[in-house]
């Protein structure tokens, strides 16, 4: 049916039933189904999450209550509106009244932020990793005094960031150094993001603490939050006035948290779904009779701040009986290596851990020019021996920070990136781990042959 045909049918129905719209609105109750959102399916078959009008009005009121957003704000929104992360931001807009500029083209995000000049933007960690990699690789490519100045400024900024995280201000020589570093380096970085930014919001996956601290050193605050489709997207968030890097902040008012005996996070509150569409048995598995939702995330609560360590289903045990949290290690690597796009850690039932690595196309183009490989194709560059040696160096740095049983003994660099179109990433840029491991099983198995 065409849109015009649908409109004709609607007009005919309204002519016959002139009060249909008023009657439909009057029939809506707070517990009526508002949205049926299918999860991205990172761990299996997509599930239809039933969220009521009460879920969304609560989320909007809770975001308003923590006073993180105001009517004067301007949001840049690129997240898919069919998913809960983007939808909760639109819901908050209706409650609070700020303006939103929308452009869903993922490849234009960093460029558009400079044009729109938003006061805040929410994104997946991959966007911040890509921005960081682009900035670092560009400056390192220029080399000379400019690169030396950048490294000096970063060191100064990190010292000031550490003080500010403790509620202290820089004084004396450090304060003077920071003023110079800010004028010569950090102000230019902030201007690339429009110059009006109050903060970024990070969600959908784990944000590296090191990456958050790098941005903070440059005067750009990333407040990490947490939520799932099943909890209407937002459950906890760091606040600009109270944040702790490495955590996802404090729970929203009206929602309760509990840690189960096995470390799993349980959530209860008005934002929790009523169940999965047409899946009563699965709904009963994750929803207790008293309303507690089993998130599948392993977590800790420290001084009121929630810390997520990994997905319960992603944790794996090596053949030596040692548990490994892959997401944490993958996030660490992406913060260490400015050329990285993705890492997939593997080791379930194996004698050691291995990894698949993909590299960012823009960053590698800069690397190629800098290292005499300009003009070569992406797959030629990333499969070359110099690139493998470069990645090995970053993996060595990573291994130095890990427990012995977590260290990566073997790895492969794929000749292409993981993408949404190929079904290896979700629309909100989360890794579909099982899909990737199955697709590249031959490579993974070869590590242990």
C-alpha cells in the first residue's frame, strides 16, 4: 500500500467515525503499551521489549529531576530513533524543552558537531574512540614541535584532571602551565566540537576510563551512563557536578538497584519493561514476581556509584579455570591504541586468550602516509608486517597491565572493519560477539591448532 492510499483509508475511517482519535486517546492508561522495541540481538534472537507510557513518562521526569539538562540546551542527536537510547533523549526533550538537531549519518557525526555547536550529545564509546584516534594520529603525523607541545599539554591536562576529580584546583606553576596548554592546544580541540559543549553522554557500551580522562584533560567532560532497552534506556548516570570515571554514576530517583550473590545487577523501578512480546517463559526468567529485573551485567556499587565490569554472558573461563572479562580488556586496548577500531577477545575453554583486531580506516590512512605506504589499499596496509609490528607493540602494552591468564598470546588483524551492514555490530555500535566468533571461527581455531 502507498502512503497516499493509507491516507485515503484513514480519511474515510475518520469520516465514518469522527470521534475515533479522541476515543483512542481516552482509552490510553499509564500501563498501556507505548512502544515495542526489538533489542539489537547481541546475544541471540531479537526480543520485543514491551515498554508502557508509564516507563517513558518516568524516564523523562527522572532525567529532569537530576538537573543535568535544561530548556536552553541544544542536543545533536544521531542515535537511531527505533532504539531506546535515541528514544529516551527525545522523551527527555518533550519533558524539558531543549532543542535537538538530528542527523543519523554516522560517518558525519564528528564533522557535524562542529557545525551544529551543541551543548550536549549522547553517543556510543566508539564515537569518542574515533575522535580521539583522529586527533592523536593527525598531530603525531605532523610531528616536530607541534607533536611535542601536544604531548606536554596532555601531561599537564592529566595532572589538572586528577586534581579536579578530587574536587581541587590547580595552583602555582601547574595552574600557569595549564593556562598555556589550554590556550595553545585544548581550546582548539574543544572548538572542533563546536566550542559550546557542556558535556558528552556515553552509553550503549563500556567507556574506557583512560579515554574519559584524556578528554577531561582537554576540558571536555564525558559523563557515562547505564541502561538497557528493558529498563527504558536510562537507569544511572554520572552528573557534571558529581562524577567518577570508570563508573556509570548514580541511579535515577525512583529506581532501585541490588547486587545478586553471583554479582549480577538487578533493577527495579517504573522504567522496567512489562515483559517480552510473545515470550512469557523468557520474561519469567529475567523478571522476578516482585519486579526485580535481572540485567545480565556484572556490577559493583561503590559509595553510591554503579560500576559495570562485564556482561554475565560474555565472561568466559579458560581451560585452566580462570575467568576473563573480555569487554574490560577490549576497552583497555582501544584506549591504548589510537589506530584501533575493534578488538574481540576469545578464550572460552582454551589454554590462552587470543584476539581479532580491526583498525580504523581514517587513522590508518594517516599512518600509511607517515610510514611510506601512501597509495596502498586499506587491506594492503593493515595486513602488512609493519602494521602487525605496530599492533603487537600496543598489545604488549596491554598485556603488561593484565593478569597472566588474561594476556593475549596470538592475534589476527582483519582486512576489513566490523560493520552494522554486515551484521557484526548493532545500530548503536555494540559488538555482536557470537556472530563475529562464528564468522571468523577458522581464524580463531587456527590459533590453537
